[in-house]
């Protein structure tokens, strides 16, 4: 476990954020994802409320457990910042290999 991934309050949250970061890096969407998350940070509370309203639709697409886990992660601005940090570290690792 990296130093960054050790900063989570909940071990399950850290694994889930790391999984999201890995999938984003695997698809090479680092730049759009970080751009979106940086824009999203100031609106965390408002966007979380909107996501709660649309949760039933998301649950149909990704499953109930994953939907609730994602909502729990994104309600905290600190988790959003950690996700950005993980994505950026994965992007640096990918760039170093190419």
C-alpha cells in the first residue's frame, strides 16, 4: 500500500478509490477525470445531493452496492482530493512506462 493510499479513514474506501483510479488510468481518461473532479470539488455538497436524488438510476446502471459506495466516497471533499491524487500518481506511472 502506498503512502497516499494509507491516508484513508476506512480501508474499504481506500480500496474502492484505488480501483476507480486504476480503471481511469487503464482507459487513459486521467486528464478529463481530474478536470471534472477539480470542477466538482467546490460543489461537493450540492452535487452529492443531486447524486442522492438520481441514485436509483445509477443503481440500475452499476448496481446498488457500488452506487452507495460511490455516493459515500464522493460526499467528502477529502476523498475527492485523494482520488485526484491517486489518478495523477497513476498517470505519472503510466507516462514513465511509455
